[in-house]
C-alpha cells in the first residue's frame, strides 16, 4: 500500500460543484461526458469515475488501458476510448468499452472483429477531423463510411463527434465557427442517409464557455471539472479539485557561505533555516520552480524553493516561518497556486496537473 506522505487530495465536493456549474450553462437535455484521461488530469481517473458514476452520461479516456482500469473498479457508465489502436480492439470489446473509430484502418479492423465475433449493434463513435488535423475521418470519407455502415448490424454508431482546435481563443472565432459548420454539414449527411440519428458532440470545456450554442447532444468536459474555466472569471466560479500536500522531513540551519542542494545553487548570506520536503521533479514539480521561482505554503506563509529541485525533494526557506519537522506543507491548494506553478514552469495548467506522478498518493475526500 502507498502510504507516502506526499498526497494529492481530490476534492469530491469541488468536482460536483464544477459539474453543476457547467450543467446550469447547458440545456437540461444536453448530456455530459466527463473526461477522465491521464489519471483524471493527474488525480485518479478511477476514483473520479467512481465518484461521478451516477452524475454523468459518459466517461472518456484516451487509451484503452485507462478504460479497463475504470471497468475493473466496477464502473458501469459508458466509456468512450478516444484513441484506440488495432492492438486494443479485443480488449475494448471484452471490457465493454466504446471505441472511437477515427480512420478506415481502425474502422475496418473493428468491423471485421464485430463480424467475426459476432457482435450485435456494438456501440462505436466516429470522429471527424474538422481542422485540428490530429485524428479523425475527413468529410470526403462520409459516403464510404455510410456504405459500410448500411451493410452491417454488428456495430451501431452511438455518436458522431469532432474536436475544436482553438476553442479557448476568441481571436480564432471564425476558424472555430467554421469547424462547427463543417461538423454540422457532415452530420446532416449521416442523418439523411443512415436511418438513425447518433448523438453529436464537439465542445470541450472552453468550447462550452465560448460556443455554448454548439452543444448539440453532449459536451466533453475535462479541465473545467478540475476547476479551470476559460478565463479568470470562469475559473473563479469553479472550485479547485487538486490539493497537493506534504510535510517537512527535516529542518537545517545553514550558516553564511554554506550552500543548499545540488550544484550548490543556493548560498546562504545570513543564518538560514531550510526545510526539506519529500516532493521533487519525479513527482511532477518542474525544475524551473527552483531558485526561488516557486514556493510552498507552511503555516499560512510562503516559503520559496531554494536551490535546485531534486528528483525526490525540495528545500525551502523557512527562516521567518514558525514551523517544525513534521508540519504540513501545501504545494498547491488553489487555482491561483496552480496557475502560478504553470506560469513559472513555462507551461499550461493541463501539463502542470497531468505531470503529478503516480508516486504521489491520491485520495478522494
Ligand atoms: C482531452 C479532450 C477533451 C477535454 O478537453 P478539456 O479542454 O480538458 O475540456 C475533450 N475532447 C477530446 C477529444 C479530448 O482529447
């Protein structure tokens, strides 16, 4: 059992608050798909899925094994696997996961498996590339897809979807509206020729914020669930879900001229108390946070990180902080602190959250 003292607390109440915040932005009929890929954005995808099981219509993960873990934990909610490979298709069926079929190679392979097994009306999803140019069919593929679908009863299209390239950026509004219009044009052909009407979805979190009208039947919310909207105002209305905590392992008194940490990167100018905390770059804290660029909070006061971030530890300056070995340390517990870490690390919040490594213990409260 992992009884590590560096713990990421996932705040269930905050998850629920954020889910409800997006619900009230949407039409009552619009379904919500909770994105729990990458360990629930660096938390624990299984725990988040168990917690949200009865509160959302769908989950999605990027890779098959992420979905398998959620099924193995007993979650029954439909799970869309966004990026399956041919090697995963049997496992997808074994665990009743729902594949995104994004090109003919994977589409044909899944159809073959469905024919041979045989499966009946197995739920699949078809993704269209409308401008992100990552994965997805092109609009020119529509006639061939329709022909193949009309010849089988082994699979049934649960949804048609696409993904926006710049939904957070209103300067790219025309491009995004173009993507939405392309998607609408593609799905119209399906609705005309398929004989049934799959669900439609294109919006991620910032899509919901900026292009609410394009909510179709479902929206896919990732980052928003974990407390980050498109801008400061949205983020303020959301609650932080990721609280990263640790404790002080040791306190050292450093004399003037002595140094702290690897490469002797910090030199004390005056007598200094430094506290060593058991979290390092192997836990997801960027080395860019070293040398006073980042800080932690101890007994309500900011303690700057001194010297280099080590693999397993950081040292922080607690000269002016009343604290002792064993005291609690907050690495972050607010969206502001996470934003600060992302900025100093020269990255985006998505990466700061998903960087939290598997070594950190995860608990849902
Ligand atoms: C990751 C992902 C999402 C979630 O995006 P957020 O910006 O975190 O809401 C939605 N759809 C697809 C296809 C994704 O890959």
